[in-house]
């Protein structure tokens, strides 16, 4: 018997960095709840955080090192010793033959600071390359450049409590209702307390975040710089800039003033396709606001003008003196749980630990001296897009990937996949063997994951929190820092003859202690922090220099900025349109982003059936008018093409999208959806300064496809095993998607479509893998060939009097009804059941007179309340409180509240 106990840690999803209490018995994680003591969330969790204990199915975990010795061979299990000796041998040989820049590391904002530090030291001090970049390149690098250019250092100057203290909030390119839900809850509460608070949302789409907006500027995608300069133009005209602040604390205003003259309201309204009146109102609120806070995320960063967008937004704060005060400032929201830690430890190719620059000789010398090496490499390192290009062209011959899934998340997948398959040696350090990138691993190293590893992370408000270990890692999985250090020691021996002791870390705390000294005296000074202090006093905001009593909630209150002359800088970048424009062949613009309940490539969230209830399969959203023009119906299959790739996917009309724009969630890669996922379509163009790719703007076309043969199946139990067995079969079909459904008992759902029916052998294989070929299975087989019809095959599995699986091939009308029978566990062995049984194999949507109960999507994941039930209650006159009381929806994590509000008061479309 193991005692049940609780370990405090931090959520492993978004950059809000909520504190979680992990309930466990030392072996298994049994539950999670919000940590009431944690200053990010004060006990609350969103739908993802609250279901952490339901994710991470062991059957999907990488458990043992696996190695293959030839690209044509399969990987076989090996031990750590052999795995890391082999890796050290290949890296040492490659470095000896082709130099240190022939190897590269591609790491992640989901690593802990200790992991990050270990990898950095390994790449720069031991290998001698700056080829170490992270997925933060796809995420935060425009914000990094934005802050540094404008303010002198990469530091978001605000605190979460500023959300509560602001009078006007400018939310630009952030769907925080989905992506930073707990901050959105804080904003909801603050606005409820202070109805005079104004919320302005700048987003081409109408998102759930717009539920709080007093003004939604649905700008043409990519036109933010024009809009922000246009606002400044109006502020100047209205005399609403703070000249005293500008004179005392900034430089470069004249050039910006001159530039902003080019952005008069009429021109800006046209460029952005918004009303002049809305632009005026926006500028009016901003100019009159005593406290202006702006929040932004990927709508600004993921752009070929990402740094210009960041700078243009920061310009507004400098021009109005809205920085360094409570309730004001430019506050970039970080995406991943430790995107900030990556920036601090120097984990982009152009950075060094302690907010230093790899291109700065003095900085290199400081770090080299601290690490006890002669020098650090001068040659600039490759950024993510360039790095994969160099892999593709053969310049990089050994690649180490940790905690990121580039075969899903990088743009232009065809090229990325090509590069990965041709690279002589790919190491993938992963917690889940299921990720798309694992397929390309010559060496797969199993990593410990959330709940199993210890260290620190920094959230969006510069707050350092402890991540603690609750249970042991499964199989032979090891912590990321430990893998990096073990490899480093072996590589050192091969490169230098002996191990220097530079990687002799036994505990993550030792890494933290070593790393923090590199921040001493720098803007992010962490030298006063330590595990013991974090233990005693809880999470702390940097800077926290040695001897400090407390952390620093707000920066720049004295108007001094960490630039050479202490002044912040106005940046005058003109508006440039996005790289790819509409044209006759590709008349639509593809926007991509997050859903509420999925996380990136779904390696973790994709193991929890509950998290599919809000969005069961990936749907391409189009404006109703674009649907009509293309003769598309909701749920129909369509083909989306860009210059780089194609995807077959179902479409859905979405009045929140303006004509000419389409939206695809970023989550479904080729594991859950046949094809190379959303990034088959996107382009690798990037911002010239931040090198962040333009993931939100690709020219595409969408057209209906008619596929005659359709297949729909559901099977309960062993979902991961079945998934692995069924996924390869999907390659035979033009379209296929897989997902999970259910709450207590998960089931696998598979949908496929093809121009013609599959061979009997293939169908038999499908049925075998679904467990529908033998046992208590009802069958219907109609060969109907010759009269233009397709053969029809149906299977229904009934165990202990209830339906536990079914497949419909060639004719799928009953799919929703059968799903309902499964979901409701309707008894099929009593009298009523006998009446239903007759209809199970019939070519009907359900028995006559039977009203389809289909719940549709689940809005409230916590209380399991469907959209259908909520609509019905609204029809009976319920308001939000009534819904909460009668159905319980929205009473737990609150993530569904914006969507419920939308049902209560549908927006009036212009
Ligand atoms: N549920 C969930 N939450 C997450 C994540 C997740 O995978 N799932 N991932 C985390 C990570 S790593 C990140 S980086 C964050 C991302 O968080 P967000 O950036 O908030 O999320 P996205 O959906 O990527 O994009 C935000 C919005 O940008 C808009 N947009 C597109 N183009 C433009 C434009 O040109 N201008 C403007 N102003 N807006 C535009 C999109 O319509 C979209 O609504 O989320 C974090 N939180
Ligand atoms: N089209 C489009 N593409 C995008 C975006 C977009 O908005 N649109 N957003 C971009 C952004 S902002 C981001 S941040 C990226 C995210 O893209 P990725 O970094 O590829 O996303 P994840 O799926 O979170 O990958 C993390 C991987 O690490 C594994 N893992 C989890 N825990 C651990 C651990 O403790 N150790 C190790 N070693 N592995 C672990 C997970 O199983 C998972 O496979 O996607 C980018 N790509
Ligand atoms: S908002 Fe949700 S996903 Fe983000 S840290 Fe908090 S609980 Fe985790
Ligand atoms: Mo991100």
C-alpha cells in the first residue's frame, strides 16, 4: 500500500504558469487541483490543467532507448549506456570530420530552465557551436526582439495583477479565452467588478476572447502595423501623447512622428478594412485612458513583420507614458510554460545565458570564463527555419531534437520531413513515442515528463516557480537535464580524452545554482533565488538579486531603461504586407491557431478522450459566403491547397470569419489526420530580425471533393494499442481521421473516405484491428456491385447487452444514432432493446420516430454538458445563472463561459 499524498508543482501547458497540486500515491498520479497559494491562479485551473491526470496514457509513452543502425531498419531496444555511447561516437566523429557546426540541437520552451542550461552549455562550451535553437523561434522570438529594440532588454515589464488594475485593455492577436484561460478568468472578474473598464480586441477573427470586447477590430490579417501607426497618428492629432515622458525617457520620436503622418484614418481604415469610426473610438479610448495595458501573442509574433508589430505596439505605450505604472504597460503573453526560461538561459541561437548575445565578444568572454573554456564559438548559429534548411542541404549531419515535434509544428512540412529523413543521424528525446518526429529518430531517448521531473520554470510575468516530482518516470525514462549531461560527459571524453567535471551535475538544483550566477548583475538577476527560498516563500518574480527581500512586480517605474543611455527607443518601421498575397489560384488567406482543449501536436492531450469532446475532429472554418460560393455544406469534405501542399478535411461555416479568410486549428498532425497536417500548407518566410516564421498567413484555395466511399467506426477500449495498429491502414484512403470519444470509458473513432471501396482484404484488416471480425458481432454484407452502388458492410459489437463498437462501410447514415447508443450505454437485451436491435444494421439515421439525441459538442468539459442541452435550456428561458444552476455548466473551471455567453447573445453580423 502506498500512502496518498499531494505534491505542489506547476502546470505543464501554457505560459500562465498555474500552480497545481498533484494527488498521487508515489506511483501513479490520481488527481490534480489548483494550488490556492499560487499567485498565478489562486487555486483555479482551466479545462486542460484540470484534466492533466487523465492524460499521458502509459501506452503512448516512450519507455526505453531505441536505436537503429540503418535508415531502412527498424529501431530496436537498447540500454542507456549503449545508446549514449553510440550518440557520442557519431557526434564526435561528425565534429571531427566536418567541424562543430555540422551538428545542431533543436530544443523547446517546454523544457525546464535546468534542462535548457545543460543543453546550452553542451552546445556552446563543449561542442563549440551556436547551432542551438528552440521552438520559441516559432513563438516568442518577435517579442524578444521587440522588447530589446524598444526597451533595451527582453523583459515583459508587467504583472498579472495589472490586468485587474487597468482601465483599458488592448488585446492584440491573442485568443486568451482559449490560450491563456486563467488570465482570461481574471480579466472577466476584473471587468465584472469595474464595468467602466474598456476591452479592445484586435483579431481578424471573432474569437471567444471577443465576448469581453467593447470593441472588436476585425482587421485584415497582417495589417497591425498600419493600425497601430494609425492610432498614434490620431493620438498626436488629439494631443493625447505624453510629451513630458517622451522628452525625459525616450529617443527617436521625431522619426516616428514623421512616419505616422503616412497613416491618416481613411488610409488605415482601408488597409485594415475597418470602419473609420471604430478606429477613432479605439484611439479615443486609448488616449483618454489613465491606465493602458496591452496583451499580445501569436497574432503579432508569428508574422514576417512580427518585430515591427511588437515595436509599433510598444511605441504606443512610450508615446503615452503608459509603462512602469500599476495597470499599464506592454505585456506579451508567453505561450509555453517555460518560454521565458529559454530566453533567460540563452536558448535561441543568437543568445547566451543571462540575456546575453552570442554575437557580442564581451558577452562570449564572460560566459567562457565562467564555464572555464578558452572561448565560445563566434560563428552565428542557425535559427529554426535555417537550421532545418541546413539539415536538408546536408550541412548539418547530426541533429538532436528534445521536447518538440518539428515534423508537426514547423512550416512547410514537405521540406522539413525531407530534411529529417535524409539527415544521417537524428536523435529524438521524447516523452511520447507517438509524436510525428519520432518516426525519423535513429536514436529515440525516453524522457521523463510532467509530474516526474524537477526544476524551475518562469511564467509570463517573470515569476519563477518550482516544478516538482510526484512519481517516478515510467520504464527507463530519464529527466532531460540528466540525459543531456550524461551525453555531454561521454562526448567530452571522446573529444578531449577526459571528462572535465563541467557536466558533473547530480541534481537539478546544482544546475540552477550554477546558472543563476550568470544572471548576477544583469537585468534579470536571479542570484537571490534558490530552491530553498522558493520552497519557503513560494514563486518569485525576477529581478531578485542576492540579498533582496522580494521579487519585482513591475519594471521601469523610474523611467530608466536598460539601454546605453537609459532611454527607451521609438521604432519607426513602415507597414509591410504579409509575404504571400491572395491571387487568382489562391484567393483565400489561411489563418491557424489554437483550440481550447488541445495542446499543440496532441501527444499528451490526444490521450484523453474527454479533451476531444469540445472539438472532435479538425474542421476548416470558412465564412458562410465563401462556403456558398464553393457549394460547400457543413461537415462536407474539401480539399485545401497552398503552393506547398494539400490537405483533405471537413469544412464548417463560421460567421466569425470574414469573407476571404479561413481558419484551421494547428493541432492535428499526420497522426490524427491523414496528410502532413496544417503545416503542409504554411510557408517558411520569416521576419528579418526575429526569424520567426509567418504561421498565420498563407494563400490557399478550398474546393469540394466528392468521395463515394465512406467509413465510420467506433470501438471501446485499448485505444492506444488500436490507434497504433489502425493508423498505418489509414494511408490507403484519400481522407482519414482518428480521435477519441467518451468520458469514463474511452473509445477510438475512425473516419475515412475514398473514391472507391477498399479491397475485401483491406476491409478485413480494418475489421480485425477494430475487433469486429469475430465474437459477439452482428454483421451485414451487401455486395451490390454492378448497379453503381458500393458494397455495404456493417458490424455491430454487443457485449453484456450493450453496444461496444461498430463500423459502417459504404453507407454510414446510422453513425450518430449508434454513437448515442454507445454513449448512453442503452441496454439492448431487454424488450425495448430488442426493438432497437432490428434497426442497428438498417440504412436509416435511426429507428422511425426516434428523435436523435446526439449531444453534439461538449461545451462544459468539467460537468459534461453539451451544446444541445445548453441550447435547449436557453430556449426554455435560462440565462447564464439559470444555466449554471440547472445544468452545472460553467461552474468549475469556467473555460466554457465565453462560448455559453455567445449562445445566449449571438453577435449581430454586419
Ligand atoms: N489551448 C491551448 N492553449 C495554448 C496552447 C495550445 O496549444 N492550446 N499553446 C500555447 C502556446 S505555445 C502559445 S504560443 C499560445 C498562443 O496563444 P494565442 O496567440 O492567443 O493563440 P493563437 O490561436 O495561435 O493565435 C491568436 C490569434 O491571432 C489571430 N491572428 C491571426 N493573424 C493575425 C493578425 O495578422 N493580426 C492579429 N492582430 N491577430 C491575428 C488569430 O485569429 C488568433 O485568434 O497559446 C498557449 N496556450
Ligand atoms: N500552423 C501553425 N504552426 C505552429 C503554430 C501555429 O500557431 N500555427 N504555433 C507554433 C508555436 S507558438 C509553438 S510553441 C510550436 C509548438 O510545437 P511543438 O514544440 O512541436 O509542440 P508540442 O506538441 O508541444 O511538442 C512538444 C513535444 O515534447 C514532448 N514532451 C512533453 N513533455 C516532455 C518532456 O518533459 N521532455 C521531453 N523530452 N519531451 C516532452 C511531447 O510529447 C511533444 O511531442 O508550434 C508552432 N507551430
Ligand atoms: S491556464 Fe490552464 S493550461 Fe495554462 S497554466 Fe493554467 S491550468 Fe495550465
Ligand atoms: Mo508557442
